[in-house]
């Protein structure tokens, strides 16, 4: 087996994995979970130190 054939196989497998991840991320089944995760920082209460306050 030539090294160039092996490189070509690895490239095709990596590209197929990339396409699979993109399809998974943009699928309609995942939209609700991603939207919920995007709102998460805004739903938590502020626990940090405010402006001008010290610990």
C-alpha cells in the first residue's frame, strides 16, 4: 500500500466525519436542545460580585 493511498483514505474518512458532524449539529432534532443550551447563561441568577462591590 502506497503512502499516498493511505493519505487519501484518511482524508476521505475525515471529510465524511466532518459532514456527519455538520448534519448532526444542524438537524431539526437537535434544535430544541441547542436553543435551550443557548439560553442557559441568561436563566441563571447572578452570583458574582456586582460593580463597585468587593468580597
